[in-house]
C-alpha cells in the first residue's frame, strides 16, 4: 500500500548493517514510499555476532545504492550507539546529509547471552547504553529539534519482554523490556506536539541468525507455520509512520504469530 503523504519525507533508521536484517527492510520499505533514508551501522558488533555467511561486510554501501536506485536520497554513517555522544552525532549527520527527519525508527540493538551465572556490570551497562539510553536520547533529541508542520513519528523495536521470560539473556531482556514503558510515557508527553510514539515487537524473524533446528521449533509455535520475514515488520512500521495511523500512539504492537 502506498501512502502519498510520506513521499519526500526524511526517515532515520538505526541498525541497518545487514541486507537480510529488519533495518534494511525498513529502509527499503520507506524508499518504496518515496522517502529519503539515513541509516546507521556498526560493523564491530556484526563481526562479533555474525561470524558465518549471514555477515554482510558490503551491506551498508550496497544498501545505500539500492535505495538510491529507487529514486530517493540515501546516506549512512558507522557509529557506536553506546557512546554517550552518539545520538547527537547521528541527528546532526542526518540533518547535514539529507535534512531534518520527520520519522525516527529505533531498530539497532545490542544482544549477548548472559544468564545469572555470567551477568556482569559491563554487559548490563552495554545493553543499557545501546538498547535504552541511545533510544531515549535519539527520541528526545529528534523531538526537541522538530520544526515541521506535520507531526513527527517515532517507532521503537522491542522483543516482547513484557509478555514472556527470556532466560539466558537477562541484560537484553531488561533493556528491551524498558522500551515499552519509555514508549508509553514519551507518547503521552509528545502528543501535544502532534507526535505519535509506538513500539513494534515483530516476533521471531528470519534474518539469518536462526539455525535449522531453531527454525523447525519456532515454525511449530507459530500460528502461520513460519517465521516472520523482515518485510513483515517493515510494512507495519511504514503504516505507523503514515497519516493513516495518526490516532495510534503509546502502543506496543506484538505483531507476532507465536502468542
């Protein structure tokens, strides 16, 4: 579905390093609506997390070219969102490269296994810095600088930690679970500016990290008999950025078929 009002708007998406990932699908979906796209990447995390064929070292420049081929402007920067100054730098670079964004999609995340026997202060701080602090500061920085006529849109990605336990990933679960509370509270504050702020939990999504054994188990749990595709999440996020969703805010949408 096309949303004509999105054409020409500038969208900022974090975490689009891999062309198989949700971030890249979000970028493509907005480009398909005629939006200019600025995205962030962070290669050191990808190198550590994806040591097999799902790694995509050529992904960022290739994705940018793919987006430009759709007739829109596209730019990206590599940055560690866990650095305290990163959110300000991202917003400044997006404005300098393409102009002021009207849509922010907080997709980037840090994830490492650390159950109760291995949880450390460093791991907890790292998850907090990327998964919550960067999201919070990007969101408020975006809102403070917003000066356009139509209301801004913020969409945060979460993983359903307010629904179910995630043993073995305590720091990740805590940091992503906090996104739900932050989303609802920020939505209330920004409603007066015409903003909407929502969160999306796409459920288990096939982005290259799932083994065949895991996929078989997750397919059984899914009502649709399959994992989600990155494009499934991207379509919902584009809808939430459109005028069709201007009455939807403060929601955590669990668009997963394994409930």
